[in-house]
């Protein structure tokens, strides 16, 4: 089915839980380069990078206006699926969305990890009487029409409206709900950042890349021996010899000449 201009491609709800089966491989040191005013023209609809936090329940997490879930900073990290909230015990390195489709018979993907989403609005947090569906809600917008921080970007021409919902009640305090409205707005052909030309999308796909961690504390260094050990579970399929990098495994018989089958985990 072809997705036409100005049509909502997808409205979806995603539940972010403390324990999630959606995991991916190693925490690459690839922090987001923040969108600043010098990166775009004054006439552009793009705004600066922004974020806020859900801290109303026992699961704390950072919300951004560029598709990132959590905080992937290697130093001075803020809550990133921290549980219990306030302990600094993190279960998420980074989550992003990937949107993909066929354009004129060729497959293309807009990936948050490659900074292909640009913010269109700050993160607005609502609490109390301002919140309509939860005790605490957030609202923001971003798109892939123009991506000044990305390289070799091919825009699908989509805009994302992201809302999140969190609660403090015992029965609902350990999860956060993400809601996405994804709209085909078209592409920009004159360089002003505003969509002006239709782009049909065929076979549209929605993906979440969720790089979870089996607990880590903010004072642990990026290469501390307890940091990110869950990433070394051979989820990407490699020879066993990598395990010699861990001092506690050196000299042990771990069958290093066998090859582990390739498993691609971590995509919802």
C-alpha cells in the first residue's frame, strides 16, 4: 500500500518497562550532537535540542525532541530507565526509532541513531490539571525532512508527534507509555526546511532500536569491568576470541575456536 501526502502513516503505543526483551548490541560511544542555532537557518522550522525527565513513578527516564529515549552520555549521565528512580541504577543505554519504506522501488530508512531526526518543538511536560490522560505527560515533535546533523541523509518526508505518559500509583509506576503519530508531510526541494513536494512511501515500517543494559551505576566508567558486560553476549555473532578481553576469562577453556551463529536481537 502506498502512503500518500499528509496521511497519518501510523499511530502506535509503546510500553517501556523495567524488564524488556528488546535488546541490542554494544553501547557504541556515539553521543548525539546537539542541534544548535548555527546548524540551521533562521527561517527553518527546526529548533534546538531539548529534553526533560519523567520522575513521577519508580521508573525514571529522559524524554528528548530528537527521538532518543534515555541518556546515552558516557559521563554525567541523567536518568535513563533508572530503577528504582533516584538510585542512578540504569537499565537503558539508548533507545531510538527507525522509520523505513520503499521510495520508487528502493528501500530507505531514517534512523534516530544517525541523527536523521530534527526537532520541531521543545519537550513540553504536563503535570496535574494540565495532563489529560496521565499524572504526567510530555509532548514534542520532530521530522526527517531536513537533517543538518546527519550525513548522506535521504528523507522519507515524515513528521513524528511523540507523547509520553507516566504515573505515580503503585500499579502503574514502573512503566512509561510512548505514543507516536507518524505523518507523511512530503519533502523539501528548495532548502528552506519546509516540506513542499509529495513523496509516496510504499511498505512503511516502524522500528524501535532499544539498547538495554542489565544495570549500571552512573559513577562507573565507560570501560569499567562491570559496565555494559551484558553487551558481550555474542548477540551479533563473532568468534569466541573476543572474550579474552575480560581478565577474569583469560586462560579459561571457552572453546575459542568455535563460531557463534549470528543472531540479530533488539528490534521491535
